[in-house]
């Protein structure tokens, strides 16, 4: 029996403070990465990795955190051009998993709403931030979780595919230990 998890991450132009704020003030997605994995066999089924051109300029704070600049995304496709890929990544699996899942889900839902669409999320949603609070008694960053589980740090934090790859390593250990 296979159990397919889509492990994903987004990078954005800023933080989502509330669904109540006007759409023009909500952050935009600038990078999406995901890996579909059969968690039982640890087999990677498919990978998704792309930059997205936002409508508004990327904030200096986001550039500082992600390293993604307006110049890097100027020739990229807007979010709407990636809807089918994102649907394939996030709808066609048994579960979705992210570190701070509520933020990433909110970003995807906001972008789909901007396109006049809605994503159908799988019933099982796993947040590694929430699932691992019991390990230390507080919410760990992905870097801290990776160091705790893998015994080492990883390069390229806050770039979506590097974060996804680090999260895959963590998830394999968490699965073996019965956390997920």
C-alpha cells in the first residue's frame, strides 16, 4: 500500500497578517516547491520547483530573507500560469505536509482566490511545527528541527526547494519515530 505525501514550501513577498486586509496589501507567492513522496518506500515520485512573478515589487525584507529579487522573477510566469502544476502537487496526494502549514495553505488559498478558483486540499494535513512541539515544548524553526533530527544544519534556508529537501529528511525520521 502506498501513502503519498506532498511536502511543500512557499516563499512570499511578506507575511500574511489577516484574511480581513484588502487583497492589494496581502503578500504574494514568489516561489513554490514540492516533492511528492511515497512515505512507505521513501520514493520520490515527482518534484515541482519554480519562481513566480508577483504583481508588486518584492519587499526589501523578503529579499533579505529569501535572496529572491525582482530581477530574478522579472521574466517568470505569474501565479495563474502555475495553477495546474500546483493542483497536481497538492490535490493528487493522500496528505500535504509543510513546516508552518497554516501559513503556506493561506498563501496558496489567497493566490487561488485571486485567480477566481479554489484548491481542493486532501483531508489529511500535517504541520511539522505543530507535530513537533512536544519535542522541546515550543515551536521550532525548520533549521532547528533539522538540526535536532539530523544532527546538522542545512544550507539555503528560506529557499523553497532547499527547505523542502530539509523537510523530507526530517519527515522520514519523524515517520520512523511514529510522529506522523
